[in-house]
C-alpha cells in the first residue's frame, strides 16, 4: 500500500507499520514486504512500538496492534465529537431514505467509514464501520477528493466502486469551508435507479448541513 509521507522519515515508517497492522496480525517477513523497508528497520520499528504498547506479539509470534490503541481510540472519540453528533442525523437519513448511510473521512490516501447505518431492506449495501475504501471511486470518495458537486451540492455514482450499487454523497464543511467529512447513502441500483441523486440528493445535502451545524456546537441538532 502507498503510505502518506509527512517528511519525518522515522515517523512515516512507524505509521506505515501501524497502518498495515490495522488489516490484521503480520509476521516480520510480511511486514517487511508491505512496508517496503529493510528487515532490520522494520524489526526495530515494530519492537519500539511494542515498547510503547502500540504493537504487541500474538501467541504465534506475529505482530499486531497493541492494547494502548483501545484507550487512545476512546479518548480521540470523546475529544472529537463528529461521530457522536452525526449518528442521530445519519439514523434519521436512513429512516427517510430507507437506504444504508455512511459517514467517511480522509485517512491518508484512502477514506475511512466512521459510522455506518444499515438499510432496513433485506437487500442492501453494507459498509462496516472502520472500513477503508478508495478515494477515487464511489460518490463519497469523489466528494472527499474535492470533485465539484454542482449547484445541487451532491455527487452521484452508479456502479463506480461496485457493480449494481448506486450512491449519492455530499460534503460536510467546517466554518472555513473546508471539507471535513462526506455523508452518503448507497443501495442497489434496482431500487435507487440510474440517478440516485434525483431521488435522495436533497435529503443527503440537508443532513450534511445539519451535521456541519452540529459540529460547531458539539451537540446534535435534533
């Protein structure tokens, strides 16, 4: 995987180790292969991260994420209220559209799903919370890549990331007008049609505006 570079070499390499371990436990040889660093460098980084509780060893000797991430994750969630303030709005959007709803943020060169709310339909799209998806495919990816949304404020795609799936997404902006996240709905084309934006675009944009307003106060608008 291509990793984002900050210009601080040792930090970039350490973050690359952690990023690859998000996928699951890896042997040293596997870490070397995916991180693209030498065996000695990879080993030193992994052991250093282990000393700080950010990496651990499994029973079979592989490297995995350490227990410290549990407390770090909780603290980050508590201090950054996006998931908290957005969830009730996402659930309401799901109730209105009857389709699966997701909230995405940029993470390096991919996008991560922070919150996913499933459609009540038996036939639905499923994106797990925490999933990492490409930035160059899917309406939410295109929103986060700053593609123009047009006057209506949304981007729609059909079969872009996955065959038979349609989606429509809108940007969530901070007070300076920067994109901080993307909200979108997705579902089977057989139900959404070839132009999902015409059906649900205005609802998605309204939810995006509501989340943006809630971010500024840290309290859900509902």
